């Protein structure tokens, strides 16, 4: 009788752990991304300020900005459109090889088509990393799910 009780308890624990794991997996699978157009930016600065911070101290800057929503104002250095139609706005100055690469959220890509090289823009996006300059090609700060802001 005692053996049946132990087996029942162990099976109940496994069932409970499996149920909790299944609920967590279901919630994560169906989780929606936040809409950053309605979310306040953690930091508002220029592309030059951000590039200078990352160039001077990349480790501290990664801790400060990584995963945070940034609102950057700057000059459009270039606009790249890949074969699938995804847009990347590149912010920076023509005199520097360093830049901020803002991948436009596909939900808002129609709003960024009016931008031209050399125009000033405000972009809000999530900072996902810094690619340091190892080959003399310039450093890049990456913002994903970016949107352009009209002010």
C-alpha cells in the first residue's frame, strides 16, 4: 500500500510539473511583441552621442542601452532595402565610418518611404547590439523593430 502511495505521489508531481511547463510554453509561444510606437523611450539622444558613448566604452554602453528602447535623432546616411523589401535606415555623418543601423519594423515600413538621404529623422527602436570596428570598416550600433517618428 505504501509503495502505491509513493508511485502516485511521484506521478502527481511529474504531472503537475508537466502542466506548469506546458502553460509557460503556451504563454511564450503566443506572446506578442510590445508596440514600441506607444511605449516611452528609456533614452532620448542623438546618433552622434550614442556612437561616441559606444566608441569610448562599449562594455558600459552595452549594459546601459542593450534591450532598451531608444529614441534617436540624426541625419540619414543611407537607406538600404533588401530583396524582401525590409528597410534599414542608416544614421550617421558622412565623415565617419561609424553608424547606427535601424531595421524598420515591417508593420511601419510604409511610413519610412518618404525619407531621403541627408534628411533629419527621429527613430525609435530597441538596441540589440554593437558591432565594433575590427577591420577598419566602421562600427555599427543595431536597433531592431524601429519606427520613424513625426514631431
